[in-house]
C-alpha cells in the first residue's frame, strides 16, 4: 500500500512529460507533413534542390569516378 505513495506521483510526472512532449511537437510543426518523408525516399534528389556548391561537388565527384585509374598498368 505504501508503494502507491511513490507510484501515483511518478505516473503523474510521466503523464505530464508526455503531454508536454506532445504539445512541444505540435508547436514545432512535427505533424505538418506526415506523408512527405515516406514519398521522399522513393525519388532521386533533384538538382534544383541543391545549392551551387553542392552541385559543383557532385560534378567533381562524378568526373573523378569517370576518369580511369592511372595507377593500374594497361592490359
């Protein structure tokens, strides 16, 4: 019976934390777009979504991959 003096306040504290977390999530727009992230995985990155620096880095990386490796002897 004395354990109830501990469990009831503890459960009220946990309930308060859960309610606070829910209202924090609503305030910070965590529930605005529930379907977008699920569909975003299916599509490739659009070049227009990248910054100029990111596009330049991607071009350099693709050029490095397209170059043949000079360290290998020709066969």
